[in-house]
C-alpha cells in the first residue's frame, strides 16, 4: 500500500477507516491512492449509512471532484441499494415464516391481519414491503399457532 500520512490528526492511516477523523478521510480522498479509496469503499459497504458514508457525502458537497468523489458516491449508492435489497428479502422471509408458522392458508392469514390475499402475496414475495405496524401484526399472527384438529 502506498504511503499516506495524516497531518495534525490523532489517527494513523493504518487504523480502520471507521476510526479516522473527518480530516483523515479528507486526506485519504485528496492525497491517497486506489488502495486507500478501496478501504473507504469497503467501510461504506460495511455500513452504508454510517459515519464514513456521511463524511464522504459531506466532503462531496464542497470537494473538487477529480473522479474519486464520483466513484465513492457511486459506492455509497450501490451499498445502500444492496442493503435495502437484503432488508426487503429479510422482511419477505419473515412474512413467509409467519404464514407457515400460523398453519393457516394465505387467504385466511391475510384476513387475520386485516389485508387482502393479493397484498399479502406481494409482502411474501418481497415486491412490496409492509409497514412496520403491519409487519408486527404479521409476526404476532404467525406466533399464535392454531390448534390442529385431530380426527
């Protein structure tokens, strides 16, 4: 890795990017090389709405864009899109799990939570994300196992 030094900063470029103060991040953006920018992008992927991403966005408001800022802003956009996709998939998984645990048909389950079967289907597939209140209702309904009828 090429040498990068911070001036008047209580941090070392060898430390994790998340520990760099804003001035260290700016030094890496302005005077760093690909290896430093890659570390910043990795930190953004780990926490797309975290301090590093917010600091890059703040710098982008006034810093000269020599291409580095465009690339880092694109890495933020992609990291956030990927995180949102994973979050939607997790919600869909939780909806499917609740329906399965309930022992009800999708239509009966939908009625039990106050929605239509077609809307529930969009939640189950991940095409639509339910509101937080609806997700709580779905998970509660899923946790109430229905007694099985024995004949």
